[in-house]
C-alpha cells in the first residue's frame, strides 16, 4: 500500500476513534454525567491510540511531500531538457536577493555598469540583455520561488484547496460537475432514475446531467518601492521585501477564497450559490455564538464531506467557544476542546474537526464569522511560478527601486449549489455558515 492510501486508512481509523470516544462521553452525559472507571479507561486508551496515529500521519505526510518534490524536480528537468535540447546549465547567480538588488540599482544609475550575472539571468530566461533598459531585470528564479513558498505557507487556506496547474497553452480550465440540486427521486445525478417493472414492461430512459465550471486565470500583482538608504543594507532589503510580499500574497488569496466576488478575482465561499446560511436561534442575543448554532451548522453539512471539514472562525469568536457548555442536570459538558487536550495540536476541535482562527472571517455577529467548509471542494488554479522583476528606472527621480510581483491564479467552489435531501427540506452543502446575529 502506498503512502497516500495508508494515510487515508490512518485518517479513517482516527475518525472512528473520535466517534467511539464521543459515543462513550454521550452515553455518560445521558445518565448522570459521570464516567465509570471502565469508561475513563476506554477513553484514555482511545486518546493514546490517536496520539500514535497522529505520529504515523506526520511521517506519512513527510514521505508524500518527499515523493511529490522528487516528481516535480524530474518533470521540470525533463521539460527544460526538451525545450533547450540539452541539460540546462545553471548560470552563476547571486547569493542573496539583496545582492541582486544592489546590482540592479547600480545598473540603473547614469554611467552605471551592468553586472554580468544580471545579463546571464536575462539570457537564461530567453529575455535577452535589453530587458533591463526596457523596464526591469528579472529576479533570480530561486528568490522568486521563495516568495511563492511563503505565500502558501503564510496563507492558511490555499494549501487546503484542490490546486490545479494550468498548461502552458491555456489560460482557463473547464471542470465538469453533476448538475444535482436535489436528492429526491428523479433528481439524483441530475435526473438518473431506476424503476421496478413487471415482466415485459419498460422503464423511462434517464441520464446524468453534466455542467461545466469555467475558471479563467486572473493576475494578482504587488508593487513596492525601496529607497537608496534601505538598499544599502542589502541583507535587510532582501528579507524585508520577500517576507512582506510573501505574506501579503498569502493573505490576499485566503481573503478571496472566503470573500471574493468572482469578478476578476476568486469566487469566495460566502458569495457562492453552494453556500448554506443557518439562521440564528430563536431569541438569540446579538454578537453571540451558541452551541445550538454549531449543532445546526454541522447538521446542514454534507455527511459524506465531514471527514475533510474545518471550522473557519474569526479570532473574536474563540472567546465564546471557551465558555460554551452543554447543560446536563446541574452541570455541563464542555463543547470546545482546546489543543493539547482531547484534540490534536496545533488546532482545537469542534465536533472532531479542526478550528482555524483566521482574520479574513467576518466580524463577530456578522454572517461569515463562523464557517464550516471542506476546502478540497474549492478549486484553486494557477499557471507557472510567481513572476518577480525589479527596475531602477521607474522611480529614478525619487532615488527608489521599484519591485513587481505577479501571480496568475483564480479559484471557485466546485460544488455548484446546495443540495436538497431526499427526505426533508433543509438544504445541505460542503460550505455552511452562520447567518447574522444583529
């Protein structure tokens, strides 16, 4: 069994242990709220098994990342050799981003000389040596990739989405989906239906109805300037620009995944037709979150997607979680289990699923302050690597260096709409939020 399949098995075992422990706790709660010695022993055993499973999951995750990294390197090498007709010889490059910035600054001054390494980078990319005068020098590839890496490490959501790389000759992708808005007879799979028929009888023909999501690449860009004084500290300049723009790309992507309007940017969860908004409880006070709200959200979430679900919450919501209990007799049972207790680090858990505080969620009390989502049902497409260039000419009269970062990326939920169950009227989805509590 390969690492990926083994990982899925471990996750299923872990989920089963959680359900078993929850069942024991629920049984105790339905009685007098006290656990027997045997029940305490069983719960502790399941905790210990989860710890061991978590350790195994971490090892398999590392193995998968190693395998993916090796495959990507091989693909890049094969592509470059095919395009160039021979193994690519890496040119002599700068040791740091700051070193290259200083060379670009010198090249942009009157009577300044162009460092040979700048020309090599331009030639290596196929741009030619004239690019510096035309509008900037390309930044060394490994520096540009470092910004991209930070963006997806700083961004909490993008790494959880279904990432799709677009081919060199394409600027969009069409993702087929089943047009299923209801699970009642005649609506499943968009219209597939089977019948009981008597001998010699016939059945009405039916077939799946398939639609297509079209997602087009859009450009995400950042522009920055640095003064001559800051450029003098080459090490600080490289670190500052890389960190600042890397984190901003990560923040922007996460914000669009949640709040994007779909016009020249990602279509966010909160603006998707697939979103289910759960109404507040009767008589609920403004700017509050109740256990009743969370239960209602969980019950409106597609059951087959719960294993991948995460709770996305505004950090201000966490304070309410800490005091949330389910009343039992004269006491109560905690609803929220912080990391390090009956939960996995680094995230706390609700209903067995991770809780991720993220500032892009709406303010406490507004729709979107709490979201339950399966981000594997969100497609994030991109094309190529982050493009990064610098120029001394754009802001020459201000004695400043200009920096430009661009990424071609877009995304939207794969689920086309919320689903009406076969029995009942409450729609369900892989994206559920809590309606406003004003």
